[in-house]
C-alpha cells in the first residue's frame, strides 16, 4: 500500500514543504529512504523501526520504500522520523490517514527508540512554512508546542509519544493547543540584570554609550585592564528599548533554528547579548559550515555582539564582519545553496591600547617596544574601523571615584531616554526599512538629516583636518542626529557635531 504525510525541511531560517511517501509491498524485506537524505535521515530507519515495535505496532517483513519529495531538496536532521513512522503505519493499515474534510495535517518530530517524541530545531520556522502553504495543522513534539503556537492561524497538535501522534492523526487533529498569548509573553517582567548604577565614575563613557545605544551605533572601547570595559558592555542590554513583537519573533526564529531556544521559553523577549571568545573561527562568528548555520553575528541580531580582546580575534573572522556591519545581513554561498541570515547588530568591541595594556595609563608605565605597539594596532584594518561610529578611551577609575561609593543613574532612567530617542527615529525613518540612525543609507541621510549652517561648516573643517573618509563623515552625521534625538532637537547643531566628533578620537585610522 501507499501512504503520504506532509512535512517540512529546514533550509536556513525558512521551511520548505516535503511530502513523505511510504510504499510497503510484499517482497524481500528491505527499508530504503530516497530523496536526497543526509546521514541523520538515513539513520531514522533504525529509530522508526524500534519506535514502532516498542509502541506495540507491527513491523511486517516487507520491502519499504520511503520517498522524500521533492527529490532535489537536501533533507537533514531527525525531524522526519515522525512523518516516516506515520506514513508507514497508514500504509500498513495500522493508522487512519486523518482525512476528515477539514484539510491535511503535517508532522515533524524526532523519535526515541521507545516511541517518545523529542523536540526538533527550527519548529517556529517550520510552523510558519506550514501555515503559509495552507496546511491546516501540525503534529509535533509537545516540547515544541508553545513555540509553534506563536504562529497565528495554525492549529498545533502536541504529542508526547508516537501513539499520541497516531491518535491525533486518526482524529483529524483532536484537541489543538491554545494559541500563544503574545501580549502576556511580551509583557513579562525583564530578568534581573546588571545595572548602570553599579558603575562608579566613567561619566563621559556612559554618556557615549547612551548615545551609541540610542542610535544602534558600533562602539570600540580602548583602555587598560580593569578600567571597566567589560562591566560597561554587559550593562548595555539594560538600557536598550524593549523588543517589539515582530522583533521578538525574528530573534526567536534564529535561536530556534540554531537549537538554542530554552525549553521553558516560547518567545525571546530580551535583546540578545553575545560575547564569543577571541579564539572563535570565522564560520563560528559570521556563520557557515557545510550546511550554512547562523553564527554569533546572527545570534546577536537586534542586540549586542560584544567582542572582548578585539585585536586578538583572527583577522579572517574580523574582516568577515565588514559586510554584516554594512548590510545588516550575512549571505553564505555553497555549491548547491545560498542562504541569507539577518545580522542587524550593535557591535561593541573592547581592547587594550597595547600588548601589555598600559599605554597612556597614568598609574603604570607601558613596557612595550614601539614596534610592538604599532604591530598590535595594525591588526585592525582601516575599512573595519571605518565602520565603527564611536571610539572611546576608557581610563582607569580615579581613587576618589572608587572610594566615594556614589552610584550613577539606574538603567531604567537611561532606558527611558533611549526609548524616547528611538521613537523619534522610528517616526522619521518610517518607510525606509531602517529602525535606527546607524542603519540609514546615504540617500536617507541627505534627505532626513537637517544640519544648521554652523554645523555644516564645522563638519567641513573636520573633514579636511581629520582626513575623514566619506563613510566616516556620514557616520559623524548619524551620531550627531542621535544626540539631537536624545535632546528632542529638530535640527543638528554645531554642538551635536562637536560631540559626535569627540567620539572619534582614533582619527589616525580615518584615512
């Protein structure tokens, strides 16, 4: 007999429709899986066989051919275990096909040898694809149900075992899981985190970071060990605006595909903060692999990518950041496929000024030869530095600030100002595809940013004296616009441009 069950294959961050066909005939016993399966799909033969037998179903000695259509689409991972088992059981008359006139059902899930269903990666993307192609409902592991329930208009049928999935199929779905309460998920209180009020001193640096977060600008902090660079960076998520529903689903989709979505959380509501070690490879940072997977730059989408010890990262990894920083996405091409992952990040980098870390420090002398200092600084290319909007010197905290015990503004108060500035940007940038000043194109910059006459004159002088590149000049305007937005100013003044220029104190790279 022949039976067919709808399913989905994961391709990047998108699902692709797959039809699982099972043909069972009286012939010499064999079990074939065709349709461009990878090793994990081929191994499903043993998982399916054991799960069927241990769930008290019969596994007759027949020739079984399973086709995963379309045959030219690469099939990967264990998510086809459940539809293969269901198609086999329908083909052998041990399960009903679930056709009740309300439309077909799809299925995804990994089987344990005892018939239990285990969660699969990318359930949100798979559920969205099922909904787009008009399939009524989706049978999937119970652990993935809350994630799939985020998709509006899709009936989600959770199952804990193969037997429960068979019952769901026979009943045409049975009782669907309730839709997710997105308002409640987004309104959940933020997790307790590090607060800006914990930082003593560093008022100028904190002001610069507030500007950076308000406009989603990239930042490079340079200073001696112990000056507080990492402490400052780890407090940035606390002053960032809350994710919108659309943004939260974007981030959740990436983490789901990467297999990093926590089991107790259906929707990620906090902006990501990723801090990979400096030994990370280029594919690990930017994304890649034989089958392209999202890297750290995509896992930090709409959040912060913090690169500590910036100059110690591999040159190939750092240079791979140039396209994502400019375009907000990563395109990875392989022989048979090309995938694009979102990467709209705020890059926050920290480094020492020299190998020993004490160049320019008032409390300790630098022991590095001049050629070592030059060699250390040359690890960062001009084109990469040109994509960083703010370059900040982070000095050691003076003893009087450390002893005073005085605390700065709490993160909640800073976040309120940042959120107000972002709202002004969203209103101005409506229809452009950008959501923050850092992402404005040159065309939008000329049309939407209004500089007063003295501000234009100051920028022209800086362009000549500091030998700024055209890109660097545009970034000065973007930062100045963010400063104006924090003050709710209608135009960019010379004071805004002057403050923006003060954040580019490593001007020797602007050539």
